[in-house]
C-alpha cells in the first residue's frame, strides 16, 4: 500500500490524495517545478528538498559557483580569496585569527588564502603592535583595486543568481541570513 503526504493546494487538497503529474505540476506534488537539469525536477518532491539546511547549502553552492566563475575569469581569484581581501580592505587590519573566526574557516585555510594574496601583491602581513606573535593583514593599493572590481563582480553574480527575487525580497533574505549568521 502506498501512502501519500497530503497537499494543501491543488486537486486532492481536501482528500489528502495526490493528484498526479500535470503540465502545471510535473511532479504531482502540488508544487510547481522550475525548469532545470533533467532529473532534478523529479527530485524536488523529496523531503530533503524542503529542509532549510539543504536549501541554504544548495543556494550557497549555486551562488558561490557563479561568483567563482566570474572572479576566476577576470581576476584569477575564488570567493574564498575575495572574502579575505574584502574583509581586510575595510582598513581594520584584521588578524588572521579574526579572519578565521569571521569567515568561519580553519586557521590553516586562512593562512593559505593570505599566502596566495600576498604572493600576488594584494595584501601584506604586518606585525600586530599589541601582540608581536600575531599578524595583521593590510591591503595594498593593487589589492584595493582588485577588491573593488571583485565587489562589482560579486554584486553582478548576486543579481544573476537572485534574479527571480525582487529587490525587497533580496533585502528580506539578507536580513534573515544576517540574523542567522551573527
């Protein structure tokens, strides 16, 4: 015997029975499936597809992938490099430990990212006057130029990836994610 999950919209809403696939609802789940790669639409009916952790991870993956493509093509950087550069570009001279905590990265990852940025002449490590064992990250003039262009590219990526959302919805999403992240 097959059981179904009651839908709240569409045919079968009153009886708890699934209506079956239609042109407007190809999965037969009461949800309209957006166009996508073959096979993905039918998987949108799974329980996983409704879980917030999965959805945020998938959205992050799509956004990061798109931004990585733009950044790599023009600047030879990835989102992770740009993130370190962007945080350091605000003039606060963060330490590597602060970058690790803020970006939620292992300290060894931050060291490797800073190494690449330093080799490219985009940042330099300075001794922290408050703790000589600690290194602060300062952005060079070239680093500021690259950070500005990277910001423009990541903003363009946001507009593309979030294109189905209105400006108000994007701001609402930013607010909700900020509450969760901090």
